[in-house]
């Protein structure tokens, strides 16, 4: 089983297709494109700009998946 890096961030912008631009906390000028995880889609969890979220980072560090709204 792969271990994935989980970072905390703030949603800066909502984009089409349930994609969001997220700024990572503690790392100025680091933004990632993140999509919603399947469980958040199924349970209709709303994510808006300004929300704090947990993001599972991909191997390239530029894309991720939002797994939890804080």
C-alpha cells in the first residue's frame, strides 16, 4: 500500500469540474490543483473558497485530491 503525503491548505479558487486551486499552509507561493475525493462527492460535501482542507498530494507535487474539509 502506498503512503501519500497529506498537506493542509486553503481553497483559493473553485474551477469547473469540481477542481480547486489550493494554497498549502506553511509554504508561501505553493499552489496545487486538487479535485474532490469520491467519498466527498457521494456525500455532497460542499467546498467553497476560503475553506481549510486536507489534500493528498500526488507524486509530482502539483496535483492532489481533497480528502477532508476542516
